[in-house]
C-alpha cells in the first residue's frame, strides 16, 4: 500500500467527519453561522483537492494496487457528492435565514432606534470588509493548493523518471554482463585456435620430414 495515498486517505476521512458534524450543529449566532459557512466551503474545497491527489498517486502505482485504490477512490467520490448535497442544503438554509433577518431588520416602522440602525450599518460594513478579506484568504489558499498539486505532480513525474533510470541501469548492467561473457568466450576460442595452429604446424612439419625422408631413400636406391 502507498504511504502517500494512506496519508491523503486519512486526511480525507477526518475532514469528511468534521464537515458532517458542522452540518448537524445548529447555531443562532450570526457570527458563528458565517464562520460555519466559510468552514464548510473551505472543507469541501480541501476534500476535492485530496481526492485529486489520491487519484494522481493511485495512477502511478503498479496495476493490481492501482485498480484496488481507484475502486476505493470511486467510493470516496460518491461519499463526497453526498456530503456536498448535505452541505449545500445546509448553506442554503443559512443564506435563507440571513436574508429573512435582513428583511425583518430593514422594515419601516420597526422598534429599532436610529442609533441601533447606525450600529447595524457599521456592523454590515465591517462584515463586508471581513468577507472581502476572507475571499482574499480563500483565493490565496486556492492558489496554494494548486501550487501544492503541481508540486505533487512534479514529484510523481520525477519518481517515474527515477524508476525508468533504474530500469535502464539494470538493462545496461545485463548488457555489460553479456559482453563480459562474450569476451571470455572469444578469448577461450582464441587460445584454442592458437593451440590448434601449433599442432597443425607440427603435423605439417612431421609430414614434410617424412616426405623428404622417403624421397631421400628412393634417390639412393
């Protein structure tokens, strides 16, 4: 099993459990609702990022393990879609409640004094500034996640290239071994050829001497 995939899987499960708890908890405080709203959106973005990382990691593994992890990943994607629907319903309910409260506060002839209205306006302006700051933070976080994903892909590519280089090195080692064996074989054949050459030279010399001896005998008869 891949340790990298296991780490992403553990983070994903913990994050999904946290999101489910936040969806079930109810609060009447507007500040807490806004905080919960931001947490749910951020949590869902992080869960999607973890799904992408697990998918990238699984596709770099050997086929049997790759198939098993991709099957598990499909189940996690299905769980995430269900969680998205639950979170969406919860976020819609928060938006509806906030809109209703704003409508009630804005009705003419209300019991709120002018001082309270000014206080509400200042609070709305402060909330808007916080929201804009939160959007900037979320954008920075999104860019950070994208950069991290890019880094993960680069590391995976480097891992694949490293494995390729190791395989090439093993092949070259095998070629070197075969060349060494061939060299030893040629050397052995060369030594045998040298031995045979000396034997053949000796045989030719003996035959030559025998022929000369026979000629000599015949010439003296």
